[in-house]
C-alpha cells in the first residue's frame, strides 16, 4: 500500500506493481508494499470465508455450559494428538474438574484454613479425641530416639580412632549446622499455618515448593527413611554376630540374617502398629540404659571386669597425654574425612520426627520448634562428649580395631589386627572390654533392642510417607499403593516399603548403606532449607511464620535457609562427589519426569513465585531497552477471528497462526487476541474465559508459544481498540499488529471502516501493521522461487527484516530475495548508483543473497495509486 487516503484505492486498488510491468522471471509467490510502518502481505490468490457476523451470532446464542463442554472435548483432542501415547497423571482430586468445582474446592480449603473446619481427608481428623502431647514427650523424646541409633554404639570409636578428636568434632559441627538450619526452616514452615503444617515433611515441601519438587524430594526422603531402617537392621545383626561369633557362616551372613530380621519387623508392624507405638517408652528406656553403659564404661576404664591395664597398655583410661596423642587424624589408606562424615551424619537424621507427629501435639509450631531444637542441641553436646572420651581413654590403634599383642610394637609391627571396617565386625572386643556390662552381653542386648526399635519406627513412618505421595496421584506408578486398609493403615504401602528395603538389606554392610542414607537425607534437608529461603525471599502471602514481617526475622529465615542449603550440598560433595552427583541427578531426573507427566495442582508452587519475581524485575529493566535498535524484534499482536462455533465442531481456521509461525525466528513474543462481541456481563465474561482456553489449545496444537487474550466489547472495532492500547506490560509490549485483510469490504463498508480504524489506532500507538491478504493460499510446505520486496527506504528496514525472518523458516528457505525500490525524477545513472549503494548497505547488514533494482517511475505508473 502506498497511501490510505481512499478506502477504495487502499483496499482493492491495482497491484503495487502491475504484472505487465514486473521484471521478467518474477514468481508470484509473495509480494509486499509498505507505507512507513504499514505493510500489506498478499498471497497468490484465494479469500477466507466471510462468516464473521454469522459466527458471532451463533456464539452469542450458544449456552455457556454447552460451549464449555465442547471446549473441554476440543482440549482432550488437542492433548491426544499433541501427546500421543502419553498418559497424563490425574489431578490431585482424582480427575479433571470444572473451574467452578476447582473454585469451590479452593474456597473449602480457605474455610478450612481460616475456621479450622476439617474434612474427611484432613490429616488431623479425630486428633482432638486423643490426648495431646507437649514438646518433651511429643517431640524431644521421639526425635532423640530416632537420632540415637546403632552408629553411636558401633562406629563412634572407629571415627575417633581414624579422624582424631579434632576432625571428629568438625564432623559433629558440620552435621549440627545442617540439622540446626533445617530445624529452623522446618519450624518456620510449620508455624506459617494452613495445610503446609499438616502431614509431615513431605506435605511441607510439596505444599510450599509445589507438587513437582515435593514429589521429587518426598521420594528421596522415603528412600532415606527406608535406608535408615535397613541400616539399623544390619546394625542389630552386626551386634548379634559380635555377641555370638559362631553364628557367622560366611560372606552372606549379614544379608541372610538381615532379610529374616526385616521380615519379622514388617510382620510386627503389619500386625500391630498401635502396640509398637505403645512400646516407645520401653524402647526409650533401653536406649538410655545403653548410653549409660557406654558413659560409665568410658569413665571407669580400665577398671572394667574384662580389662587388665597391664595386658593392654593402649587402654589408659582418661588421660591428657592420650588426648593430645589422639587430637589429630590418623587415617589409613581406605579412610578419609568424607568416609568418617558419611558414617557419622546419620546420627542427625531424625530431626524431622516432630513434623511426623504434628497431629498429636498441643501446639505443633511451638512444640516442634522447642522439642527439635532441644534434641539437636542436647545431641550435639552428647556426641562431642563421646568423641572426647573415646579419644582420652585409648590409643588410636586400639580404637581402629587393632589388638595389642606385643609390648615392643611402637610402630605397629608385631601388633595383632582385629577385624577391620571392611569386615563389618571391626573392634568387637572394644564393646566387651570398655563398655560396662553388669551381666554378660548386656550392652549387646541393649544395642540390638535400640537398633530394632528405631528400625520399627522407620517402618511405621516410611509406609505412611509413601502412601501420602501415592495418594496425591503425582506418580502413576505409586497410585496402587494409595488405598488404606479397613482399619485405616497403609498396608499396600507397607508391602511396597518392604520390597525396597528387602532389596537394600542385601547390601549387607552398615558402612556401605551409611553414605547412601546420608545422600538421601541431605537432599531432603537441602530442599527444606531452600523452601524456607525461597518463600521468605518471595514474601509469599501464604508463608506467615512468626515475625516474618520484621526485617531481623526475615534475615534469620533467609540466612538459615540459604546457609543450610549450602552446608547440605557441601557435606554431600565432601562425603563422596560421585554419589552426590548421582543423588542430585536422580532428584533432577525425577523432577523432570514428574514435571513432564504432571497436570497442574491447586497447591501452587513457590517456583512460580520465583519466576514471577524474575519476570517482574526483568520487566522493569526492559522498560527502555526494547526501544533501542539493537534490541528491536517483532513482538506480534495477532488480531485473530477465531470462528469459535466452527472451531468447536472441528472446522479449523488457523491460517494466520500458521503464517505467524513462519516469523518465529525473530525470537519475539506473541499475543493472540480475540474480540467477543456482546454485552459486558457475567455471562459474556464466562464465555470469554472459555474462548481463551480454546485459543490456548489452538496455540498448543500449532506449537505457538505466547499468550492468549479475549476482550468482551460491543463491536469488533471497539474491542481491537482496547486490545491495541492495553496489551502488554512494561517492556513487553507488542510493537507489530498482524491481521488478515477484510473480506468483502466493498459489499460491507463497515468492515472497511473497521480496518482503517485499526490502522489509525496502530499508527497512533506507534505500532507496525502487517495486513495479510489471501491467507488460505499461503504455502505450508517448502517452496522455491523469489520473494519480491517493494521497499520504501524510510520504513527503517522493517520490511527487509520481515522477509529475512521468513527465509529462515523451512517453507521459504529456498527462496531468493529481490528488493525493488521506486524513484522519481532521477536519471538512469543515478538509479544505478542508488542500487549499488543499497546493495552495499544490505550486505553490511549481513543480507548477502539479495538482488537490488531501482525502478524509475513515471506518471503513467503512479497514476493508479494516487
């Protein structure tokens, strides 16, 4: 188009260059003629159907429920064709639900959170009928019971002998930092209220960071709990073999005994979970008795019944000289600080026990915070005291498992060697000689009972966690484990837990299980801390821990969350870089798989909040930069006439979207906007919402990334006015309007007026316009020939850029560009110089495959366009 002075001349006037005057060899593939920033693109023929008014009337008559049903059917067809063979996971509610159902469910959750009204699925149903517990009985005691496991009794002396007192205390401090920060983050998430506070650590992470991260970390946490049960089971077997070496029948001894013991424990849990829970006080007594036996033996050695200081000068009792000798590390070839840290860290893996018991506490936020902090601080000092005492009572060689046989063996020559770490029952004599045993094997019995009690607790918690993940229907593989038994117990999940634990127990070595256990727990701890940091940083309205509105509390939550995340990752790579990478890769792979399979859940996700904050800052920073020449790219607003009634019947009108897809190499964004003509009432707005969903499905079908908008307006002209003025935010604003050429404008002058109105508004808004004629004739498969550009130089190169983007697409890639520019009042020599200069300019812009020709215009040629 040259001018827009006359509607008649503008719309159906002669071709920009009559075919008789076109240069020889020009193929009628694509012609274009711009005004300053208004471009008409024309195909080689063909018109779209003129049924806009008929479609608008049919849409207006269509009931909303019928439109919604057809839109859902269309969405299913799009998903089926787009993801053929892919099974989408069910929604959390067990299936797709209508928007109204979702809103009602969301309101129910809000009412539940604000008024405290439970539902039949509420995790704390019937909790008020039970006697509530406080911080000590409800959190401190079970947390300590879960942390104080078999490693204290069978590995602490090994850690002290290898790492020395200094490195042992460093390992304690690092583990304590991770546990302390994780406890702080857990307490913050618990105290924020709402559904996040219910259901244990899995619910905390999933409802805070969303179902994808929650399920990924939840699976790792489940594996960690299961591995802890395996570790305690193998520890009990190892202690049994210490007490009765005659039971050892070969290399598979521990695997066989461990498998048998695990079957007994699972059967015990299956037969009476309540009875196991009631035995908690008895188990706690046994744990404290065993700890007392160790303390008493360490403080009184070498005066224990089986220890003669004259026979073994390596055991001195509490000695400052021995303290100084054992201060530094004495690692052997198979041991390093990472190995020691992996063996010790599981002693801090019971800190989430309070979160698992939130439904039986009087005041969960307060009780969990006080009880867990008390447990880890008490344990920190207890563990430190153990390492100091072990380092003061015996030579490091004795603690490593060597047996003194010859007084004259200062460097180890002539010294006997006990069973080493790889043998599994390393240092069996230490428990018999150092630990106080009021009757034979009393310490061994205490260790076995303590280990089995913790294994039982893990086998109670792990199936519940697995059932919770399965019940959310995030992983279809786990869905069969979701149903509960008639008594409300997760029997299927217990069976699934046993299958996994039964395979892991075949490892048969406590020292091989400990690093795997450490990695799984650290992944869960790391993302718990990350949850707190992210939610605080985003200022999430659903995250409301105590004092979050005050700067010092916000600094505390963000600081401990970020520090805990960093410490957890650091410990993982210190322990074993390869296993750390495997654990993180497994979590990432699981995350990507769930994200690929999962439909959206009503919980929301803090990851969406991260994207929002990043987008907000980017929009503010992009406010001015998008007007710079180097950053300019076509951000296209498509004025789309959807023909909704036909679209719902399967009759597609996607021509303009197909054409846009050929311009996507510009890496800009796209907004597909429609006008729903009608009154601005609730009924029309509901229809607009449905129509927007249909457009989004069409965009998915056509593989177009962008946004969809539907505006309700009395007329198409008024609606496009709103769209052009208001679409976009900050620096992300469309700079180009793409629309189709009005069909039958001569018979319907209103269409011509609407078209010219859009051009006027777009020019006033400083936007370029692409008006495409004959869209149904544009190619969708590869073509050969030329693209002729009739260029007015003062358009800033916009038309050249568009054509260059076209030839980047596979459809137009084989086409050659020819640029024609028309001049008046110049000589042939001047025209030739202009062509040479223009060719050089285009090549400086890296447009090499372009032919340029300057056409001398005379009055006869220009007359039809004036």
